[in-house]
């Protein structure tokens, strides 16, 4: 009898041991979607799933659009299933917190003049993870509206053969806060990454190239960071407008050529930093209008048409310890007035000397040539660029500045390139 | 008699005179820049323009940028005319004062004030039925731009970042 009760307890205990650790798994179930199984549509699985469930979508083609997710779910693509929207509308539409979408190929959203159809739309959500998806032939790629936090990582977004008017943005952030956008590759869209009315974005390590308009377009957004991104061959480069406290560092801006193309366009930017970036072969590396208190430091500006074009509406900006190397023009401005500060930069065009050998040139450097002022007024005169006449003009002006800004001068030009 | 004899000359003069009248210029999408915000213009259905008396065209990526330019021009500046595109037929230019505007959150414009222009009130009403929003005149558009963009510290656009 006693033995029996011990056995009974032992049995109960072992049952407990088996079932307690097992219970969390029974809480969240796993649903499998496949072309040949009992569930063949992703929407069907989403409807069946309980909050917190995981849906595994097996390799295959799923012709679906407007897949609505209104509960926390994890959707995983196994061996890259293809979701084909057949040009009908938005494909994944997420309206819940804690949603993960990973490992999908998504193709053919709808296109419209009035509706922003996207491959992945996320609205008023937080703690989402959109990772390792490949988007192809989409109108908008990943569209975040009124979200907080969340991560968009290592996705590939592309579109092609399209007129600008009919292409949307790769990663579009509207009225969103503190999203992390990292390691994505975007090409062929209108703007690679677009941020409007954002706050505290972290945009790091992305490559945005050959987009129709801007590689990154950043508007009305305060307190963001973008670092270690590559912006290459975009129609108009990168535009950062009407924002403050933006930290832009360690980025590469290269090969942005065209009459209205810039490495970096700054319009109405305040209290921001631009550090350790490389600007290589752009029509205008940095263009600044109505911007103030921007620290531009330790950047390399090499082989650009104009390294800096700063409008007189810009004030109290500091250019320190930058390398200006072999640019056609170092600095251009539109007025003899200047309220910006240049100090301790290295200018490859500097012809001064350093008799006291302290590494600082003994005569100041004037980066604005008279000819660059002339081209500001009449761009056609560029044809005279390498002529003797222009050389004489510039030399005369350098000796006795009349038209170029007297205060736009680097009093301490470095003799050697800053490492 | 004179008229008959010199018909050709009169026609030539008439043609020259009409040619002098400034006309809206075509907008080069993907290459023209907004004269106010400097953005590249990419949407024909929002691209607006101002013509000065010399016939020079200043192009804008949105109705709101044109209105801001209009507002910030000094008093001595006289424009010849201001033009906005018909949202339903963007190839057609409408004089800014005659157009009817819809401000709708659903129809997002390049600079965030979400203004679209229509040739008639009925046409604007129709769009309002479908997309919501409110119908405004050009004078009200200017008031809106003044309130949202130009008031506050200088060109402070940062103040309207919450909808």
C-alpha cells in the first residue's frame, strides 16, 4: 500500500516534470503554409493563428495581396517563398505590435497616383522586425506610418524600368519614431530611404544606389543619426531638409552627377554634425542653404566639381580639418558676405609655404576664386575654365580681393593631408 | 484697303504679340528643382510655377512651396501669373486664384501640406467625397502656409511635425 502511494507520487512528479516545461510550447502553436498542404494561403494561416503564434511559409509561389495582420505574429519564410501581389495593391499590411516578417520574396504591388501601395505596410505599431526580405518590382517597399521603435534590417528592395512619377520610395518612414533601419540595399526606387516628420531615427550601414531621386531624403525630422551608409549614383544625391540635431558621419557619398545633383544637399538644417564622411566625384559635394550651426569636420572631399557651395543665407557653420583634394572648385558662394568659418583644412590647391615648419601654412588660403563667383552668375562661362584669362583673373583677385568674400578664408591651412 | 494689303504683316505682328505673353513652361520631371525648397521635382500632379514679367518661369514641387514663395517675395516684386496643375489632368495649368484646392491627408503632397488643385468646385467635391479633407481657396492656401511654415522663428518648418 505504502509502496503504491510512493509509486503514485513518483508518477505524478514525473508527469509534472514532463508537462511544466512543455506548456509554453503548447501555448504558442506553429502553423505551416505550403502549396500542397492543408493551408495554402498566408491570409488563412493568419486568420487561424492565435496571438504570438509562428507561421512558417514553405517555398512556393503565393498569389496574395492585402494580407492583413492584426495580432502579434511571427511569419517566417522557409527557403524563400514568393508572395506575388499581381499588381493589385499593398501585399502585407501590419496593424499590430510584435510582428516579425522574415525570409520572404515579395513581388508586384499595385501602383497608383493616389494610394501608396507597399510591399510591407506597418501602421501604428511597435516592436516589429522586418528582416531578410527581398522586394522586387514594388511601388513602395517598406512603408512605416506612425510607428514607434521597430527594426528594418538586411532587406533588399528594387524596382526598375520605371518613370520617376510612377516609382515610390524604398523605405518610407512617415510620422514615425526611433526606428532602426540597417544593412538594407535599395536601388531603382524614387527615394531610397525617405523620412518625413520623424524623430530619433537610426539609419546605419545601408546602401542606397541608382535611385531616381535621392539616396536618402530626410525632411522635418529631428534628432536622427545616419552613419556608415553608402549613397551612390542617385539622381540627386542626398537631401537633408528642415531638420535639426542630425548626426551624419562615416558615410560615403559618391558619383552623384547631374545639373541638380549633390553629394549632400542641406536646406534649413540647424545644430547638426557632418563628420568623417567621404565625398567622391559629385557635381556638388555639399550644398548648403539657410543652414546654421552645422559642424563639418574631418571629411574627405575629393574630385568633385564643387566641393562646397554655400549660400550666403547660411551662417555660423564650421568647416574644420577637412581634406579638399583636386576639386574643380573648392568653395562657391553667391555673395561677398560670409558668416561661416573655415579653419585648419587641407587644400590640395594651396600654394603657400610653411617657413616655421609647424604644419600650418604661413599665408591664409582663399578657397573662393573669382571665377567660381562668375560661374555662379552665368554657368555658361564654365567653358572658359582652363583658360589663361581665368587664371590671370583668379590670381589678380587672390592678391587683391574685391569681389570674393574677404572673410571666407582659412587662416590656418594645413600643409599635409589630415589622416 | 491697307488692312487687306498688309494682312500678312498684321498676322505676323499678332503672332509675335501673342508670343510675348508669358506662358507656363513645361516641367522637366527628374531634373527641374523647386525654387523654394530645392527638391527635385518628380510629381507632375503637384508641380506648380510662377511666371515673372520677363517670362521667366520659377518652378515648384508643390502648391505649398509656390504659395510660400509668393508670400516671401518682397512687396516690389510683381509676378505675371501663378499656375497650378489640375490634379485630375496634370497637363492642364490652372491660374492659382481660380483653382479650387483640396487639403486631404490621403493625397500626400511632396512637402507635407497635402494640397491638390482642381478646375471646378464639383471636381474638388468629388475628390473630397472619395478621399476626405477640406476644400480651400488660394487665399486660404496662403493663410495655411503662413501659419504652418512662415510663422515662428524665421523659416522654421520643424513646428508642424505632428498631424
